[in-house]
C-alpha cells in the first residue's frame, strides 16, 4: 500500500487533516475554486507553505487558476487513506471509550466501530455507541473474525502496555492511544497518541510564559 | 509571570510533560538518581537531546552524577506551571465533557473543576464530575466570581467560535479545545487543541504508508 515514493515530513502529514477539514468546509459552502493565497489566509499559513506542502504529494494546482476545491479534497482524502474503510474496536468502555464510540465523525469517514471491550462486569453487556460491550476474554476470536484495522485504546495507564502487546500479537496494526503512556510495539505497528494530560500541561506552560 | 528570558522551542515544550511523567514514574519506583543516558533510553531520546532540552531551561544535571530525580521533577513541575493551581470550567456536557470532568489526573495536578456548562435543558441540573451543570446564561457571572483560568471547550464545531469569543471577552486566557476547529482568539489568549479526528486521520495516513 505504498502510496508515495518519497518520505513526507511529519510536519506536513500533520497538516493534511487540516487541509481536508478546510476544503470540506469550502465545498459545503459551494466554493469550488481557491488560490493558494486565499487558502493560506484561511488556514493561517503562507501561500508558499501551501504550495510546498501540496507539491510534496505531486502538486495539484494550476498556475493562474488556483486549486479546484473538490479535486484537491478528493486527492487529500485519498492521501489520508480515507478512500478505504477501516474496522475499528475500542478497548475500555469508561468515559473516554463512551465519548469516542459516540463520535459520529469517525463513521462518516469510513471508520466503522465493530466492537467495544472491557473487563468490568458492570460494563460488559451494556450498549456503548451502537454495540454491546464484550469481555476481553472474547478478544482473540473477535479480532480474527472482524479483520480489525484500528484499535482505540482507552484503558488505564497501568494496563496499557499489556493490552497493546495482546492486540498487536493478534495482528492489529494501528492504535489510536488515549492511555497516557508510550507504548512499546513492533516496528510494523503505527501508534498515534492522544495524550490529554500532556495537552493540559502544555497549556499551563503557555499560560505562564 | 515570565519565567525564562529566552524563548524555548515548542518541540522542547511539547516534550516537557513527557519528562514530568517519566520522572514521576521513577520517583514512584524509588529511583532517586538517573544519568542522561539512562533517562534517554527510557524515553526513546538521545542523551544529548536530554542534555540540550534541560539546558534550555538552565540545566539541572551534575557531571559524573546525573540527575537527582526528585529535584528535576520539581523543576519541571514548576516550569510547566504545575506549582500553581488553576480554576477550570468545561463547556459542553456531552460525552467528551463527561470524560474530561471525570479525569482524576487533572485535579491531582492542581486543575480544579469549578463548573460545567451546557444549553441543553436535559443536561442542565445533572451532575457531571463533581459539579451540577449550569446553563450558559449564567456564564458571565460565573467566570467573574470564580476567576477561571482555563476553559475546556467540548462543544459542537458549529458553535465553537461563538463560545470562544464569549469566554475570551469575559477574560478567560487559556483554552483546552476539543471542538474540531481552529479558534480565532485575542493575542494574549493561549489555545491548545486536542483534535481527535486529526489524530485518527494521521493514523489512517500512517497505516497506508
């Protein structure tokens, strides 16, 4: 599934979802054409950053015309891998697991919630999002039967590594990690951390600056 | 409240919560001394990165001894502004607001939840975390009476900017923003975004790489 021949910097990769969001907004407002300058001003970037970013994926603009919003959005959607569907599961049916399970946006972008898991008897059997919470004992069979691409980890810090090892041993290749720890995973597994405490601490730092 | 004379890069700032976490873990395990090499290996950094990072705040190590874990943790705690208390409020008592309100860690680090606000009559009056949800109509008086430092924004994208303008007009200087949009705020207000959809899209990108 190698989409590009050259390595794109993480700084550019991290900006792609932002492009996707802004272009989607433009389309919703029936704006079909935009110059790099206009897009830059909207996104708080410079026109040359925009051109450089998009050039690193092959470039999509036309001199003197600008970008076709719909085409560029489709291209970025594809670059982000959002032209495919993903089967996902949540481990940890606490407050954060609930919040994620009810996040409409994920489904809209083709990330399909197949299961939610927990070990707490009070949670197992309850409905979270649109699925019934299963016990962790069933996870092996479940991952095998459902071709899970993404696991969303919402477990306490203390068990995060144990659960990560379990699911990667079972073949899961993508983890969206809400548990506040750095996971040690095999080299072919990708992890994206959402560390809310870290974000809070960055904020308290910036407040004191 | 300017703590340092020189501007520290955001890359270093973003690593500080990680230092704080690792040093706290070490202390909990009664490890009182660590070399930059050991700390580096633990954190997946290089020893020279560690020394550079900590030097940018004045340096805390002693040649041939390494770092005193407790002292370094205290220093980073202070740098992060976690030696102060912060009054915080949550706007939006949906699933994400619930998850954040119940996040024990915030309180432990001195971020005190003073109020939760919503406009939904079904939510107003219910208990979230340890507080009773108030209606947005009461927000002006509330912010004035409670010296709110941090507002945690968990509202739908469509109203995010409106709410951000309202609270910054009322004097709030720090926003932890879970609403998936870029906020336009006055120059003296700091915003830290937690954009879960962006993290998901970074993951789908990396899965395809």
